C-alpha cells in the first residue's frame, strides 16, 4: 500500500515473547514513520528513537527516547515504569 505513516495502538499487547520479538523485528525493517501508542517501554526503547509522554490528554514530555527513559522522576510522575 506504500503508506508513509504507520499508526499502531499497543501493538505488543497480548503477544507471547516470540511473537513480540517477531513484530519488533518486522517494524524495525519498515521504511516509514511510525506513531505508536504503547506502555511497553522495553519495545519503545528498542524500536523508537523519539517519544512523547502523554498524561491526561496533554504532552508531558517530548524528546529522544533514551533521555526520557533515563528520567525516573518523569516516568514515575506520569505512571510509567
């Protein structure tokens, strides 16, 4: 379909470890912009270079994934582990 953007909502929810790994491998190989809504921070860390933390419908943080995931105070304040 040659889409430029792929939008996914909790793509790893309900997957067993093998299927989760296969999905991450597939997504990593796609040459397109991805918008992913997820609580799976391990997948986010591995796959997405940039993240936006949303809380109560508002942007709480926006930046490089490694920087935001290293900020434990920020994550705790917005219910992420």
